[in-house]
């Protein structure tokens, strides 16, 4: 049986997570770090331990024995409670509610609800089912200011003529950071990931690590998630959803690259495609190498059943080893039937 844990990261420096959907330039940046970026960073840390550690990490992740969610924001309250936020489900209003709106006034009210629903990207895990049950909800689900955007000017000194450029980043509030969910089958897999994660905190995650970006420490001890709940309202909600495999809405918490025989299930869902690109950082290369971009199913996409996904393997010119991208995904069931 899969065991799940939540790791909370407190960032000590600004973070730059590239937004490849909008071109991938340094002035385009995101608050969220995708699971495939986390996996690639852990692989790079594993390479420092030797090829056996990399092979173990890749093999067990490809087999679904280790699964990662993307990194989403959390908020620590003055009472030391932790709020965990998830992406809003990519679902429309239930058909019966849309059809019940007969008058112009009712249609206008529904339109207002939809606008409210689209305003924020995230919602507390414990509020997702309330959002779905109320269509788009009469009340707004408030989201705090997790981090402040920062755009800094730089000068490219490697060029014959120094040229200015801009780097976008986020600086997290003292009350917030990012968290991710780890699923493992055995204790030794948990031990491996935690060891790599602690090492990654010194190296940093995301872009511009050579400038000191992306360094973090673990904000708390990891939270273990059981099938009957957790410590706080939100981790309890996440735990119940993780073990709810029979719901009619299964939402992905990490980019998914479906297998060919899963496309029929994908067509029955509601999803968005996200472009995943970026650079490869490897001790086997002198400079960062740009990887080929691919499209995957975005976090928040919903399907009638959980997809298996697949690990992508690429051969890159200039590298003696293959490059892997995690497209396995992680799913939560949104509604108990």
C-alpha cells in the first residue's frame, strides 16, 4: 500500500520557476514548481551519490513506486495552523444548475459566480468539495498573498557588448512557502528522497541557482497522511482524497504524459495542456543544455479515472547519459459518491 507524506519547504532566497507556457524567458516566471522539475532536480542530486542512486530513483518512479505532486503554496496562521492549497479543478458548473437558470437574472448571477471562480488559481484543500457542491459558490474562497513578485535587472557580461536583461522571481512571505506530496511503497524509498531533498536545499531548485536562487530548508517535520485523516483540516482533506480512487472526478496534482491506451479516458475528462521545457543541469555537461519541449496534462485537470502516465526518456546531443522527465502524475478523488 502506498504511503503518503507532505514536505513543507521554507525558502531562504528568491525563487525563479520558469513559465515555459509563456515563452520561457527569464522575465516570465511562476509561483508553482512542477513535479517534473522537482524530479529532475532530485536526479541531479542523486548523480552526486553515483549512478546507482539515479538508476534506483528513475526505476522506482517509472514503476509508480515513488510519486511526486507538484509544489503548491501553503500558509501558516498566527495559531500555527497550516493551510495547504491545491489548484482549482478544471471543471464547469454541473449541467443541472446551468439548465435550471431560466430567467435573465438567474443567468446573470451564474455568470458572476463563474467570474469569481476564475479569479484565483488555488483553493484550500478542505474547501474543494464545498466549491464543487455549490457549483461555483456564492462565497469567495480567500487566498493570501503567498509571495511578492520581483523583477531585477542584470547585465550579460559574456557578450562582446554587455546587454541588459531581466530576471523575474518570487520572494515568499515569512508565513508561506511551497509543499509537495510524496508517495512511496517502502521506507527505504522515503529515506532516499528525504536525503536527496536535504541536499537539494543547499543546491537550490529552479532557475538562476548560480546566483543563489531557490535555496530552502524543511520548515517542519514531514506529515504522514493516513487513509483516515491527518493533523490539520487541509492535510486531512488531502489524505482522504488521495485514498479516494472511486470518485467520478480524479484530479491530477502533477503534469501527466498519458500512454497511448489512456487517450480514450483523457477525452472524457476536462483538461488543459501545458508546455514543459527548460534547461538540463548536469555534471556531465559544461553548460546548461536546452531540452526539447513537450506538452503534458496540466495540474488541476480532471478525469473519470486515474491515469498511469509514463516516464519519458530522451537522448540529448552533448550528453553521455539519457535525460528523464517524470510524466507519471499523482491523483486525488474530489467527491465521495
